[in-house]
């Protein structure tokens, strides 16, 4: 499950999977966008820590492989989940074990977001942090998105400070400013 921009990114930038797809955090909460119905892939597995709509397997991928086969999935989708994991490095290792050689990972995490517990809220990751958690992957597309539907900003080696360039400075008077990141 994700939000509208995560779905748009998936549709625009992630190529078709040539094998099974695993979505981590697949439970539909009625305020999320169910990826499965937009992808329409026959070998789609939804994994979540809680049973509900969109969930095929209940389990915690940060602790175990949840009975899933290693080196199996062509595409692993993990949107708005990693910040809720106590040990994200363990989850990253398990995701890597589940992805087949040459497989793809689509991961989206909040960089700037309010605290939102499910079951708790532990981390915020920079794009470099994500690359560090998943060293076996080649990262060819990096983007920031905002809450504006369809608004994406590419992050490249030449634009490493994209988030700072998107920042809004509010003049508080008396030479003081407050910085807000989108």
C-alpha cells in the first residue's frame, strides 16, 4: 500500500516484472492506494504484519523470511514501511535474500514526515541511507516526491542537495527564519 505519488512512480519508472512480485506492507487501510489492483500481475504476494484486505501472508519480514522462497521475486515493493521497523538492516538483508538475481526493489520512505506510529515510528532515511542498507542493489532512479500529485524531483550526483533547494524559508522577523522541507 502506498500513496498516490508512490503509485504514479511505480507506473512511470518501474519496468514490468518478469516474475513474481512481493509487496511488503500490503494491508489496505482505506486511506492507502492498493498497488495490486493497478499492477494486475498473476504472481503477486502481499505481506503484512496484520491480516486484512490485500494481505496473503501475515508475518514480520524484519525477523524472518515468513516462509517465502529465497531468490524468487522479480520485484519487491516496500513503500512507507521501513521507518516502522525496529531493525531495518535485518529487513534489508531479508529483502535482498528474497529478491532473485537481477530483480528490482522499489522502496519509498519518508524523509520529512510527522511521527506516525504503526506499530511505532523509528527512522527517517536519506537516499544515501537507503543505498547503505541495500548495498547489493544498483540504484538507477532516485526521486523526491512531495504531497503534490505527480510532483517528482530527481536526485543525482550533481544534485545531491535537492532537498535543501526545495526548502521553504519563512521569515519570522528580527533576522530569524524557519526552514521547512517539502
